[in-house]
């Protein structure tokens, strides 16, 4: 019974909690027991907050017993990626030098979830400072895929996606700077949204104006993503891009009603010259057929001019070098070789190179805007193949259908980085399984700050198949 409870969505649990049919203590106890049972195999947590979570669950029960109205997320368990600040709970950034770091305040998004009654059960794994698409670190080791322990969880929000996919918690706070929410969501068969710039405030980012990273939701269902969005969205003085951005009714938007008649979806399988595994291509075609079956008009667009990994790298690695060069010099012996290599790459980027990359970022935004003037949404595979081997090296080769390619980033996730730079909302949705039995993701991209409409289309797509019935073994 407890495992069935663990796999119920947050949306399904809300009414039974409010009606006193299921207690928050029962739910939290079940997910904590499951976390304890699976942590040794999956390694998706850095910290588990069992005592405080149970105390908060009992507080929620007392509120309900007194007849107080249930808050939006009353008694619902959630996790937070260990790169996002949590008051009084250590936040390591996945790095040995911060192993004992305890923030004195929550990130804004976390504070809002807590204010709506959500219960923090633990901090999930991340590579050092969320710096790569694989979740491993000298601090905690490797996080394994929820469906196959021989495969990577993806990254950098690997722990968040694995915890959700394996039924440990229905709601997870992740982050996304180049695909870090959508990559592990695709690898583990869950919903990973990178919302529009400014919709959820980012209170920790150091360059608020040039920022291309996001604090994001990860869940098993589109409705649960809407729940998190409803709690987390809204302007905050810490984030200039959030000021003046209205909060729509995400919950209503994520109800699968109507169809896609009148909607034009522009699609592209791959960038010119970039490989895509045959099973991913098949799942993508089947997804397009489902969208067409819902009434959408489909039109192919060219992936030319979307090979932007060098632009993303020039911006991102320069930011990392500025933030971490001193840390790397002082703590070089306890940081990974991969982290050092990424910092070193930025030494080749001049100030003029960085500014040119920012010019190209603006050009990319305008290209996406032009596409979305012709269509309502864009569609493409989230990843070019299923989850990579557990021992994959970021600077090693990547194998796709028996062929070996240099450079993991541009060959595995070329379609996620562009929308960090442009700020458009992009979601990875489960859309099938590969020949290896591992999940495959579909990425949909919406118009700028049309996040509610993207959730509506996502909910209709989700309702068009029965993939939610499948669980990891």
C-alpha cells in the first residue's frame, strides 16, 4: 500500500489530505521509507531530512484537525536540488568545499513552496555547481538512472528526476542552465519544465540581467508541474525579469480539455549533420502523429542556425570561470578533473568573444520569435538517444546507434541549450521507450511567457497516451 501511495500524484493526494482520508504523516512516512530503501541503489540524495519532515507533517495534521483551510500544497512531500538554498538545511552545491554549508534563508522558490504547506524531505544530488549533464561528484559518487542502474540519471538535476521517477516524492525543485532539468527528465521518464525567463524568480543568481539559468519544477505529471508553478511563480524584488510578470491560473491551464485545432506546431528532428538514434526518431514521429490526432497542423522547420553550443559555452564557461577560478585554485585537490577542465576552457574566451556571444544570443532570440510568429509551438526530441552509460565521461565520446561521436553536449542535447539563452518556455514530456527499455522525451517550446498555454498542450499530449501507467522496476 505504501508504494502505491508513493506513486500517487500530488494532484491526486490534495483532496484526500484535505478530507482527512490520508494523513500527511502517512504520506511522508511512506516516501521516507521508500527513500531509505532505494537510496543505496539510486544514490539520489545528499541529505534526507527525516526528523524535520515528520515534524512538519504532524504540524500539517494539526492544522487540518483545527479546521484550517488546506493550503495549495498542504502535507505534500518535495525535494530540492542541492544547489538551491534551504534555510537550516545544508546546501553543498555538490562540491566537497561546501559539504558543511548551511544557508540562513531559503531561495524564494523554496520559501513559496513551504509557505503553501509543502514538506521538504531532502536535498537531491547535483554535480559540482550543476556544471554538467551527468550527476556525479567526488562528494557523493554517481546517481543512477531510475530505470536501469547501469545508466546515468542525466544531469545536472539527476537526483531530482530520479527521486520523482522512482516514487520517492511527487514534487522536486531542480535547476536548468542548459538543459539540466529537461535532460534528466527525458532520461528518467518524467516532466521537466524550464519556464520562461522571469516567471519564477531566481533569487540566487549573481548576474540577474544576463542570467540564463532557472529554478524549475520536476514532477511525474503535467498537473503536478502546474501545482508547483502556481506556488513558485510571481514577481520578487531580487529578480528584475520577474517584476510585472502576471501569474495565470496554471491549474486550470493544465486540465486536458478541448483539442489542438487551430494550433500550428513547427517541428524539427535534428540539426544538420547531427545524429539521432532510430528509436528516438520513431518515438518523435509517433508523438507528432498524436499531436496531429489532437487537431494540430504540423510544419517542418530547418535546424540550420541552431547549432549554438559554442555560443552557450562561451557565455556559461566565462560565468563559471569568474565564479569558481579562485575556489578551484584553493581546493583543486577535492574538485573533479571535469570541473577543472571546464573552468580552464573559459581561459580561451576573451571579453570581446563573450560580448559577441551575447550578440549572437540576441540573434537567436529573434530567430525563435520569427518561428513562433509562424507557429504556436516548436517540437523536437529532447535528447538524441536514451540515457548514457553510468561511467560516461563528459569529455569522452558518445555512442549513437553503434557510431561514436566526439563531444557529448552538441551530440546528445543540442535542442535544450538554445532556449536557456532565449528565455522561451520548454518542457520535456515522456513520449515513449527505446529499444533498451529506457524513456524517451519530447520537447515542446512555447511562445515567450505563454507558459500556461504550453502546459495546456502538454496536458493534452500526456492524456493521449498511457505512459504514466509504467513505473521503473
